[in-house]
């Protein structure tokens, strides 16, 4: 393995200073970064271990009703926080559908937002990849690409963002708090991840020494708690990334949808917020027809990037199902198989 | 290397004989407490670490390696390349016997497949060797690789599997098809699979002058020793291989592979002990795999649902430099009573490592295609799939006409179907739903695997303290040889199992043969049986020829051994302990050797196979195409069951692999580069616990007087066969969509809603 410096700063300011030099990267749990380093995909000169920074491991309710989650809270601790799971059930379900129990115990909220794509050409250093090495070309474009993007891709890059967690978060207008050289700022999670365009080497809007401090869910996010689900189709029941996933959250008033939130996972280089589809559902009754209209609207701009046309139809069907499940109501307990089509004994559409 | 110590295992409660008892693993405590020493756990003093650099192209030549950069890296001791390596005694590409496969040991700068070793970096630490390998930055001259089942001109291989003819004919297939009222003509594809044993191939090599000490997982230590001896020009007795535990083998550890030889060469080069362990992605190339197949089945049946012809053709691949052909079509030889059967194979050469034996080689790939086609034909005949199979039940082996040495398949069908509740199955597909609206389907498949025997030897000892020993270089791949073979030894020696010192897992013990072909318990067990009988006979001689013994005059045939004593068969009140016999004779121990081997006369007369019937239930989401197996029942008849607990585990493992074959497992090869794109356990999907439903295994009573002295048929591989087809057929029954490409993927089930 390539030798590297390892520094363990005590404060956020020290961390940002330590990350200022070229080739430095932040290390949280390392569930993605260490694999990338072992595979030679990432070859940093310096690891800045942020896991000992104080105050980043708290889940706090703020005065305005929003929730602030420290960047070092583990996926497992967050998902198993009963107040969190009650208020944002689709997020908890998404967390528990990702990776394995061991990985969730280690992985952090901040790290999860920054996980890299699982495009196999990105991981395979013998392949050309514009994301790994700017301007080298993309071997995925004409390669084995049945799991690649159908929305927002470019000729430079057809990779997808693999996170489950980010999908309901982006639907709920989550905000990311960032500490950087120029001080603290915040951006919408929807603005954090970038579509590839001609610069797929940049995954996010972050500057190199920016450190994610916390994630915030605004007050309105909890108003969907009664009707929120995350649904994930994958190639095995656990420990697999989504082929396609969807988060659906509804605020239903007087038998009509007052507000809908929809996002897709596994379809684009970012968690894909389907705002146009949300508009279709505004002030209509939660019917199968309305859900189908919304699903068609959500995928209106989709096009296959390879052997993956099926993902477009699959995404429509998952959206319809997620909406159907959300309309039926959030289950009182998280299912034993979170986000699985096999999780639920209610709400499935009978053909 | 510490001696294996089983004394920390809890004492076993035993009732009657050892054979047939569900003893827990005698090495279980060692394993769960981390004290079982696997090959890579050995660290002789002064040991260095070797890491392979592997080719990132599938075809071409290495034109440069930056050896200087690697050597400059702190901790790097040496870099072994085609230009800098110890000489071998013979050309490694010479096939000195049919069980020698060609390997890459830096013979040249040619690259024949992706992940082929091209150099070895040896360093003081694993990290330094790893970085050294990265710094080699190979440059290549790349040629277009041959990839896939249509890579080039096909040819008929001289043999498939182990010496099987590539084609078999029995009866007139074309006439049978022409006369059929119903015909099926369908093409099925199976994808490449990799063994992926949890323990990667590893070797710790220690040269001391011209003696060589090796720790490496092996399914055939004595064969491995012979290969090392010829490659390095050593006498076999100068080589000691220890392989007490394997973290799975599945066929990939049956032959010494290139990387293991490279470990030996590296240790010789630097004059210090060396450890070389493959990284997970390096397992996808030089250590074998299951080749892809494309199989065409043409089946005819008459109006009563009786088969008129069965024509099974399999296309497969081998490497560009060696020959192994997955004998998939041979799966049609033994199961169904068609009056005309034809099996044929052809192949193309591609730029991969040579495919090799992988758990049920040929049987697994052939079974999923055959069982799917039989299912399709049953539906074409409007018959229940079990009734169709019974209508075509083979009373004699169809391809040879030989009687079976035993065949309790009918009982397997009956017991499995009863346990599963098969009688309630609606005939047409897409008829059943659960309370949540998920489609439910039931499918079945017939399981079969030949009952094989290899050659083995064992040494048995009875000691003056009344204890015994049984020595045999047997291999425990996780299947439970430490336990099951010790049970046989205890019975043959007439001792409680805790009074038997059972030695295995080392090449200085008598040759136990190959732990493969589901034949290890039968083969090693037969040797143990014969050694035990021989040592008891010697002991009996001492007693029955001594007038001071209560057994005097009983004659060998008139004595039985039990609980550390010999008794007169006709008068069990007259007996004497082993200790008394040896004490009076004034000798410290008696020993004898015995062998196990197939019986040629029985092989000539009988077809010998284990059988089974597997029933599966799947649920399928009607819109989303996600499949989950929810129930499996397997009923297997495999002769005598030595340890029901171990056998159940083996059959569970096989059934799970079958499920994996049908729904999950696939190496994805880039069609342009020949590189495997999912060479890791995150993306090469095998089932996780959440994919494995409740499994129910029934072992059906079967007595076989012909297969071997103990009547054992073996259970290591049969569980995959039948199971894969049962799952695939259940998916059809749930959805009405017949998928003929395995593993079945979500997109294939989205075609209908």
C-alpha cells in the first residue's frame, strides 16, 4: 500500500488546516475510502482522521423543529434512534436497507453522503474512467452497463450514486452544514451531488478541504411521517446496492395529497429528486392513476445509457409502488426486511 | 505447526455405534475460538511476504516492468520476474499426467488471461510487497482478447470432464423426435462462476536445504506433493505438505495452482520462508472456475407423456492454452428413460484462466438446463412435473442399460413431495398468490451425482494402553472429515471415538486420495475400514493363538471387536480387552494398513449414482420482478449416512448453491477486454442469509451393497443438482415467464405484469 501520513486533529479548525495540503483526504469510518485505497483507486498522501472531533456525534432537536444530525453519528445509531425513526421513517428504512449490519455500525452520516459510485469501471484501475481520472474516457459507456444511469448522465460518465440514505433525505429537503477554509456555510443536499456533465471527476459541490459537520432536516420534513416509505429493488435481499430505489412521502389532508415528495436512487449520479412528478400529485386524491401519471412524469426525460432500458420501466413501477405503500400509511414498526418488496403484507397491488 | 489437538472438544455422548450418529464437529471448538491453524496462519521465523502482480489485460505481452521502482520501495527484498526466478526441473507446460493443468509460473512475458500473475514482489511486510507490486506499472502490447461463447471457431474437444467422450449416442434420436407428438427445442445459458472459497489460496513455503515444508490448503496433498517433486526435482519424501483445515475448496484446491508454485519459487529465490496469499480479485483467474455454457435441448414425448428422444448439446469454453471442458450434456445420461439419447459437446477457446472442476462440474450446469427442459415438456404434455418424471422413471441407466447398484429416487420423490405438499400444486403457472399479492410458484428438480471411488490407504494401530490410532492424509474442507472419518475409524477399531487418535491433514500420512468427486468419505472410509479390519485381525491372531486367552481357538472369523475388547462371536461372555492381549503378548502395539479402491467388477455390472428430489417455492413481486425463495425441501438417497448432521450441512450448502446458481451468481466479463468486472464479494452476488429460506433435508434410507464396503455414496455435490432447476421452474410457475438464461435477472421478469 502506498505510504501516507495519518493525522488525528482534535478540533474542526485543525482538521481543515490539516486537509489543506494537496493529496489530503478526510477519513471517517473508512468503509468506502479504505477499499478504494486497497484497490489503488484512491492514493492519498495524507489521511485526516476526523473520528475524534468533539461534538459531531449528536442528534439534536433544534428550537425551530428541525433535526440536526452530527456528521459522525453512525448509520446504525441514527436508524435505531426511536425518535428519529418515528419522525423520518423512510430515512430510517433506507438506512437499514443499506450495506450490512457491520458496515452500518461503522459508517457515518457524513461519510455516507460522500460515498463514491459503485461503477465497476471506476473501481477497475485498468479501465478508463473520467471520474477517476479527468479526461481519460469512459469504458462503461460501451461496456457492461446494465446497472448504470438512465437520468442525468452524459457521454463523459454514466455512473450512479449508490446511497440509499440520500434518497429520502433529498426528498425531505435535507440541508448539509459545511465547515471550510472560508468558514461555515450550508447547502441543500440536492445541491451537494453534481451531475457529471463534462466534469464527472467532481462528485460534489465541496471544495477539497470542506468538511461536512452536520446534516439538517427542516421542520417540514416530519410532516410526512404518517405516509413515508423507501423501497429498493436489488439483486439479493441484503448487502447489495439498489438496482433502482425510491422514496415516497405524502402529506394527506382530507383525502387529498397536500404535498408529495419523491426521489429515486440508483438512476443517476445523484439522488434524483422528481419535482415534476411531485407537482402532478399536488391536490389530487391518492389513486393508482395519479401515481402512474406521476411515475411517467418522473421518468419523462430518462433514456438508457446502455443495456439498462429496463431500469426506466422498473423505476416507474417502483415509484408507483412506493407511492401506494406510502398512501397506505407508514407501518407501526420498521419491517424486518427494510425497503424490500417482501417487507410488507399490506399495500401490494393485486394484479 | 502445532499438532491438531482435539482434546478440548466436548466429549460426545454416543449410543451404540459411531457411524450414523449426528456428532458435532470435533474441530468445531478450535474453529470458533480461532485456534484452528489455516495455511496463512503460519509464520515461521524470518518469513517474508510475497504479493503477485497480475495482468490487467487478457491477451498480449508484458513489455516492461519497473522493477527498479519496486526494489527502491522500503522493505522490498526482491522482485521475481520471467527474467529473474529460480529454474524449475521440468517445463511446467508439460502435462505429465491427465491431472496436471498448465499454470503461469513466469515462464514467459506472454499474457493469456486477465489476472494472470506476471511478477511477484517479496518484502519484509505485506504492505511493502503490495506497494512494490503496484509500482511495477507494467506496460503491455495488447492483442484483442477472445471473449465469450462465440469467440471463435468451435471445435469438438477430444474428451470432456475427466476423460468422458464428448459425444454419446443411444438409440435413434432423430427418429424419436420425428415420431414425437410434443417437442421442446430450447436453448439455455449459464454464466461463468468462480469458486470463491472463503479462504483464498495461500501458501507458506519454507526451504531447508533440499527439504521443503509447505502449509497450503489442498484437496489432494499426495498428488500436490508429486507435482512439487517433479517441478523442483525433489524426492517426494523431502516435501512435507500440511493442510489440516481448508476454508472451502469446491474443486479449486484440488490441484496446485500457479500462485502456490510461485510461493515456493519465491521462497527458494530469497532463501527465506515466504507467505503468499491471493487477494480476493486474484482468485478470478489462476485458480479455476466454472465455464459458461450454452445448451440446446431437444426433447420429444408421445401422447402419454413418455419421452421418445432426448438430445442435449452443450457449448462451452476452455482457455487458449489448456483443456478442460465442462461436461454439461452428460447430465442427460442417467435420469430419464428416453429410448434415444444423444449428448454432444463443442467448445471455443477464450482468454481466461483454464476452467476447472467446480462443485458438481457438468452436473450442475447440465442439471439446470435438463430440469428446465423436462419441466417445459411436462407443461407441454399438460402433466404435473412430478408425474411426468415418474412416467419417465429410469429403471436402468438409460445410456448404458445397466442396473443401478441402488436407486431410492422414487422414495425421494414421494417423501419430498409429501413434506412439501406438492399434491396441491395447480398445473398452470401464475395461479397462486400470497396475502400480500405476491406471485407464488412451486417447482421441482431431480438431483443426481455419480457415486465415485478413488484410491486411498490408511494405517491403523492398537496400543497397549487400549487406545487406537488411525492415520490417513485426509482433507477437511469444512465438510467434516475430522469427524466423520474418525467415526468410521472408531467403529472399525471397536473403540469409543475418544479413545482413537485420528490423524489427518498431512502429506506424511498414508495417501487418502483426492477430496473431490463427492468420494472422500467413501474412499478414505473404505481404507479406514480395511485398515481397521486388518489390525483387529492381527490382534485377534495374538489372542486366538494363545492358550492363555479366553479367546483361544476362536479363529479370526469368530471374533468381534467392541468397546476396546474382543469377544467370541458365538459366546460373548468370553472376551478380553485389547490392553490385556497386548500386555500378555509383551508388545507395545499392533499396526496394519488397508486400502480403499473401486471394485472393477461392480463398476462393470452396475450404474452407481446418488439421487434426490428437490422442491422449491418462490415468491415473485408481480410488478417489480424481485424473486425470493421462500421454502425448499430436498430428499436425497445417498447410501449410508455416516454423520447425519454433517450430511445435512453438506446438502444445505448444495441447495443454497443451487439457489445461487438460479438467481444470483455470475462473473461479469467485459466483452472488449476480457476483464472480470465484479471480482469481489460485494458485487459477485452469492446468497446472504436473508436470501436463504427455511431448508428441509430428508435423507432417504438406502442400502447399497455394491458401491463400497460401507455402502457410502457421497453428498458433497448432489445438493446443487436439482435445486437450481427447482428454483428456476418455480419462477416459471409463479410468473408464467420461462427464463432460459441463468442467473435469472429482474429485467427478464419485467416483461409481463
